[in-house]
């Protein structure tokens, strides 16, 4: 039962960090996180994931370049289609977490400028000293993307076990082409998402709330 309680605790403690301290994560800790995540199960064991991880020194110029590009090119340039809209309960959950974040930051729903500034923080990586950029082979299709999602989940829990905070960021996929060109990643790979990571600024109000989860009965049916 100790193992069960450990994974329950790590899952409960993990949150999307939106403000970081500048301290770098030691290279051996980063390697350990990826070593754990790479054990993720995959379709036919193809292990389609690859992560390009920035150091603190390379993160800063990338952060500046990405933020500048996103400000000048707001159009979506994703390798994988985004949902056209979120309906019903999915839309409700999306709005709930957005409202909770704005409330924690003291941003009124009517304050469009402040909300836009907070959205732009996605492209500044919320100040994270590192980002892991996840890609997959283009020819492997949707199941490889599913595998990569499982890899992301493993990465987040492994990071939490090391006391490292994370920000899984689908928002970066809005600028997949720019990111691939910036790092010389060929068109034969699709960009999935980024994971900003580092040590959380626990005093920042953006880290003061936690998103909710639905009841187990809402996501499971036993027959």
C-alpha cells in the first residue's frame, strides 16, 4: 500500500506551475526525470517520443524569441488540429480553471488587457528556467500522439517526485512551425507540446489555486 499512497500523493500534489524561481534544475535530475518517463508504455513499444530540453542559458533567448513571434503572429500554426470548440461539461471545466486563475491573480473577467497579458505568459514559459519540447515522427499518426500523452503524464509525475514543478503547455503548439525552425527540427517530426519546468515560486499568486477533478463515477462505468 505504500506504493499506492506514494503515487496518490504525487498525483494530488502535482499542479500546473505558472511562476518559477530562476534556479536551474541539475542535469542529473533532468536525466533522471526522462529516464523514468521513457519507461512509459507505447503502442507496439515504438517509443515515438523525443524531448529537446533547454538549459537555463538557452531557455532565455528562446523565451524571448517565442514571445516576440507569438505577439506578431497570433494565428494558429499547429501540427495537430486543435478542437474547434469545447462543449458542455468540457467547456465548463475549461472556464472553471480559467476563472480560478484570474481570480487568484485579481484579474476581473471584463479586463481583457490583463487577461491577454496572462495568456502571453504561456509564451514566456511562465518564467520557467527549462522547457522540454516533445515531438513524434509524423508518419506514425494518432496512436503515437496518444503514446506521447502518456509520456507527458509520466514526465510530470517523475518531476514531482524530484520536487520539480511543471507546466504542460499545449499553447506552444500554436507555433509549432516556429519552434521546429528555431531548433532545426525537421518536418518529418510533429510538435506535440512543451513542458516548462523548474522550481515553483510558491509565493506567487498564480500558484495559489488548484484545479478540480470530477468524481470517479463520472469517468468510469463498471459492467
